[in-house]
């Protein structure tokens, strides 16, 4: 009888362990689903194409080039365009993007971000070469007198950025980079305290200069 009880207790423990392991497996599988590049391409071709082109190489400086951008960064921006539960406004205000983002599920955003990150960037080029030298100094060394750090510290010397942390900047339209820095400075773009603080200490000339330099980075 005693042996039977011990055997039964062991069976219960084994069964309990099996349940725990099974539950752990379910939890592990409940994370973000594997991205589907084909679905991402379909979304880009149907939703993003008008402003950013199907491959993310926007034909106009008013809209950023998304090709080759880090998937995690693109996903975060799409999330920031959405008004989160309990919030009065989105972290990043843009009426057009808010409308598009609202219609995308979490899976959609991950898929299209992954797809765009895999596309080859067709880089822009510096147009105002008279101020590129100043832009290079700011990008590489910052502005010590204003406590503005070097852009290269976060976005890397060649503008490739750091995945999951800082976006790729190289080859972006100068006009777009300029507009975003001004928006940070004016408090119109609010989804990066770090960039708001940095842009607040930069003049129009300094912003234009570093934007031109970034456009020519490779």
C-alpha cells in the first residue's frame, strides 16, 4: 500500500512537471509571430506606396525614405502614430500616418517593417554643398559650446544607426531630416526626449548643415 502511494505521488509530480513544461512551451510560443515578408510587401504595395513607394524609396523629400531602415525603429514609429489606450493623443502626431496606422494590426506593422528593412536604399544626395563642411563637423564632433553631442555617437559614423535603438540616417532626404529636427525643436514631434533636447540647442543653419551632410552619407 505504501509503495502504491509513493508511486502515485511520483506520478502526480511527473504529471505536474509535464503541465509546467507544456505551459512554458505555450508561453514561449505566444511571443511575436515570425514575420511574413510576403504579407509585408502586400501591405507596402497597397498602403505605403502612394507616399513612400512600394519599396520604401520615397520619390519626394516631403516623405522619408524607409528602405533599409531598422525594422524595430519602423515598428516603433508605427506604434507611436497610434493613440494608446488611456492616452489623449498619440506619441507622434501626424494625421495621415495616424489614419494608416490605425488600420494596421500588430502583426501587420511587424510584417511591413521587416519588409521595408530588407529593401535596398536608393540614397539621396547633398544639394547645398556650401554648408556640408559645417554639417560634417556637427555630425562627427557635435557643438561643444552648445552642449550638442556628435550625431555619430548614436547614429554611427556612417549613418547606419544602431538597430533597436537609433535609426539609420544615411541617404535620407535633407529636407525631411531638417523638418524633423525643427519639429523636435518646436515640440511638435514629441516621441524622443533626447532629440527634443538636442534640437532645442541648434540654430536653423546648424540643422540645415547637418541635414545636408546626412543626405550624402554612405
